[in-house]
C-alpha cells in the first residue's frame, strides 16, 4: 500500500510542475499586475478597463483576451488609449477576432530613435469596448488571458537598461529576464 501512495504522490508532483513553472515571474522586484475591471455600459455593451502596476521601466506589453458571454457570442468593438499611461506609445495595436471571441492588444513604446518607455507606476492603460454580433443583450461577461496566433501571450517586456543602474543591466545573454509574466486580476460588477 505504501509504494502505491508514493507513486501517486510523485505523479501528482510531476503534474504540478508545469503550473509552478508558468507562474508569475519578475526579475526586478515585486510581480507586476494587470487588472481588468468589467462594467456594463447598457444591455448590449460592456467595457473592460485595463490597469497596470509596474515597478520597472517597460517597453512593450502583449495582452490577449478571451471573451466569454455564456450563450451569446461577443466581439471586441474598439479600444481607447487616450488618457491612459500608454497614450504616447508609438504602436498601440488592437486586433479583434470574432471567430474565436478574442481581442489581442499589442503595445510598443518605441519604434524609432526616441527613448520612450513606460515608467514605474500604476493606472489605466486602455479601455476595450465589447458588444455582441448577435445584437442580443449581454447578461453576464467573463474574460481571461489566452494564447493568440502567431505567438501572443500575456507578457510584459522590461527595458534592458533600467534608469539608475549601470549600463548593460541585462546583458544580451540574459534576454529572458526582460520577459515578465504579470499577475492577472479580473473584477466583475456586483
């Protein structure tokens, strides 16, 4: 009986290993966090306010969202970046995929010779508006992160040289330390 229990324990630990490996990681301090606040605009429209809390300089974000509305299909209509922390980013991409009910936000601070970056802080970065192509009322909505093609997953890219630190803070041989998997928190209206 005892060897059987040990085998079951080992199998369970092996199954949990990928979960631990894919958890939030941040080489710069506290884990960064993305907050998605869902709110109902009217019976047919909802909005998602996405806020970001970071403690290092950031150069890019990838935020793929899976929209769920129960029996009704959902689609991302538009995104508003005005007034948010990333308003001055060079590239603010919004891609809605109605077939798989996903929205992908791709945000890049710097595409040219300037030195734009998102400084440490907190606040709203974008508001995404959601409706139904079926033109029916949306009673309840949920969202989660997902993976969208070609290779988009929830990810934050830190600036290679953080202000106040010596040059080559992260050497080219340690590029993976720039990739931060943030904490994902969703709040729904009551």
